[in-house]
C-alpha cells in the first residue's frame, strides 16, 4: 500500500494542472491537448475521473477506505 499515496498525489496534481492551464493532455488527445473552451466534454470527463482515482488512492493509503486482504 506504500505506492498508493504517491500515485494518488500525482493523479490529483495532474488533474489540478489540467484545470489551471485549461488544457487536458490525455492518451489519444490531439496535438496541444483538449481545450476546456472548445471541447469541454473531452476535457472535463477525463479530468474528473483522474481526480476521483487520485482521491480514492489517497483515501486507501490512509486506511479510510479498507480493501479486502489478499488470500
């Protein structure tokens, strides 16, 4: 579980950087990234998903969301 905190923080930072710059750089995006103004659906959906995954990883790393133990 030690790797979950850095992964979560990087994902949150990536989503935050996208919101601040207004450009979303995701796999398969056009050169220059998705623009928040010209293509809002392709910008906001991946940004929200990346933020949610990062928040989930941080909460798991702090033990606030327990995962089932491996057998």
